[in-house]
């Protein structure tokens, strides 16, 4: 059963597919949605580059530089913090390698992609002799666009959801869906489908459904709000790099909250702590310190400039 419901909102989506066939080839909607996110991000960054009088070809080059490392970084991050799922005793090297590079079933972590993108950006800007701060400000809206759209890949895969809730925005997935694809037992064993979900199974139309936080949707909507703020604010920025810092601060703040709701978080090995929540908190702290310092420097510089102008006018 492939239906998905949002009972509190009166939404019932029937037969939500995970893939579609194109010329006889199965195309996963997870990857398709991410590809759409990349394309939209490309158009947004090109438009912003033109608006600010920059060479848009520079951003075409950067996208070509960045796309493969970003995907590799997102996968590597996921694998490192899901080590036991890939490096199992008795499994051969060849099969382990195939499992690691097989991203068709999901398993990409956005923080890994962002970290890889930043590293590539530093190298790219040094090679091209351009300002990384200005490039970061220009690219930040496209990053958000990609995240807003890309999160819906999780929707089609029925993943990245939170623990049980009966809130207005609850999302219901039939238990038969997980039984049908053989994922129920592994997800219960891994704690993705929690005891709280099982103890609060909802009966709808004679079938059992789990009722969960649609955390992928929360993050997408949070990023949309952040994008709108940056679009409104960008003409008033006080220094190059400010928009990028606001993104780091705003996205991190949302992730600290949303990650705490998820049941499938990547954990730091040996420590009962969500790795993405920790990184998000550090990002918020660091971005806050830099923004405050830069703002103080800006106010001081403006005061000196005004003082000099007053003396000249006098």
C-alpha cells in the first residue's frame, strides 16, 4: 500500500510512487528530485550573479567543479556515521564497495555535501583569484533552493521522518508499506520505527498506520522562510559573507530543533549524540560570534567615516 496521509490537514495521497520508468529504465524519484533541485539552484545562482554584476560563467564553472564532490561528500558523511551498516563481518570487499557507492536507495547527508562544497569553493576561488565571501553570498540562495526541493526526495522514500506525533501536521504511513518491501524488521531493529510509533499505531480504513513528524517537510518550510528572509535582506547586507553567515546561522538553528525530532539521526559512534545536531549547534555559535564581531566592526567604521565627513563639512 503506497498511500500517504496527513489526517490533520485532510490530505490523502494515493499510490505515492518511489520511482518511474523512462525508456525502460527505472528512475528513482529520490534522485530525480535532487536533480531538479540542482537545476533550480543553477538558474538561481546565475540570475543572482547577473544581478550583482558578476561573471555568470564563473558560477557555471563552479557548479561543474562542485557537483560530483558534493554528492561524494554527502555519501561519505553518511557512510562514516553508518559504519556498521556497510562494514559487516563476513561481507566481502567487493560487495561492501558496491553498497557504499549505491546511492539509488538513498543515504546522502546534506552536511557532507555542504562541507565538500565549501572545500571545493575554497580551492576554486584561490585558483580563479576571486572573493570566496562574495561567491558564498551569491550562492547561498541557490543552496537553499536545492535543499528545499531536495528534501522531498525523502518524502518519496518514506524516510527522514520523526518519532510518533498526533499533531496537526502528522504524516501517516501504512505499516503494510514497510512489510511489503521487507524494511519493517530492519527499521525497528535500528530504532527508526520506534516503540513509541508501534504503541501508537493508528487504524485508518481497517489498516494500521504509523503517525510521525514529517521532519523533511519541517526542514523544507524552515528553509523556505530563511530563503525569503535572505531575498528581502540581501540588498541591505553590511559586508561580503554576511548572507552566507546568516544561512549558516539560520539553517543551523532550524536543524538543532528538527534533528531532535528525527528517529533516524546519524549518531556519533560510542556516544549517544546526534552528529548533525552537534554540528548545527556549533555552526550557530560560530556564525553568531562572527556576525556580532563583523557588525561591531561595521558600526565602528561607519562612525569613523561619519566623523571624518563632519570635519570636512565643517
